C-alpha cells in the first residue's frame, strides 16, 4: 500500500438515494481520482482510502450539499 494514502471515515448527512451516494463518490474522486471509496448510504458514512485529507474531503462534500465530518477510527 502506498504510504502517502490514508484510511478515513466520514459521517455524511443528506444522502437519501443512490444518486446522492454516487454524487458523494464523484466529489471525492475529483480530489483524488485514485481514491478507494465505499459509501454506506443507509448508515450515512463513507470509508475512503486517499491521498487527500479528511478535512479537504469534508469541505468538498459540504460544498456539494452534504453535511460531512470526519470520524475517529
């Protein structure tokens, strides 16, 4: 595994459908096209392995219309 990548977990509010989940994944991949993204719409969380910081991802998701915060592992 690339040492520059980290595993993050984010709480994301407002994902009500599969389209929302796809939009969240797309917003994250705009920051890091190589990110591994697993969206759990039912539980309102997203697991990401990425080079981007959790705060950067949370800000991008907030700008996309989803209240997002990083979670402690």
